[in-house]
C-alpha cells in the first residue's frame, strides 16, 4: 500500500514538473504588446559619433565607405558542411554581436577592415572574452580588426595611418 501510494505521488509530482516546465517555456513567448518599442533616438553613442566624424575626415571617400553597428553575421559566415548542431551554435555566437564600424570599398562593398572603439567597458572580463572572440574570428577570416581607445580627441593622420597599416595600404 505504501509503495503504491509513493508511486502515485511520484507520478503526480512528475506531471506537475512537466506542466510547469511547459508553462515556463511558453511564458514570455507571446507577441509584444502594441507600443512595446520606442526609438532609441540615435544609432551611435556620443563617443562613437565623435570618432565617426574624425574617421570620416581621416579616410578618402573614394577609397572607403564606413558603416556603423554592423552585425558580425553580416560580415562573416559559418563554414558550410559542419554538423547542424555545430553550425547553429557557431551562428548563435555571431548573430547578436556587432562591430562599431566596418570599412568597405565604396564601389563593390568589399570588406577592408573592422574598427572597434574600446571604452572602459572593455576592461570587464565578459567584454575581454567578447573582444578575444572577435579578434580570433576576424583573424581566421583574414579581416583586419583595428582597435582604438576612446579619447577626448583623435589625430586624423594617426587614425588613417593605423587603418592603412592594418591591411597594407
């Protein structure tokens, strides 16, 4: 009698666990309410805007087109032929990450280099891991990545020289 009662209680407990799991899985999966989104106002932070102005004035428009806030998944692809699970996992690592600036050929959008503007948040351990991932990924794809620390002012000639050096111009 005790054993059968225990089995029934365990069964009820398992059914409850499954029901709660299903409920939690679908919790928050509903469509966002009308008006759930608002404009962020600007695309770039004030530091990014300042750097962009200097970057734009540092590089000749006939040689460089500058894009900002580009997803890594728009710059690099996941290798074909990988196991589906590995391919999905690899894509998930790049789909939500972005770069600050992407430099391309203005005529055909050939990728020249990635430019990252590093502020004090890049001292955090999580950001260091993210930076290392970007460094390794772009190096593996032969896409130069040039990092600049956030400053109150920039020298346009130094910026141009550092970018041109990154890919042999």
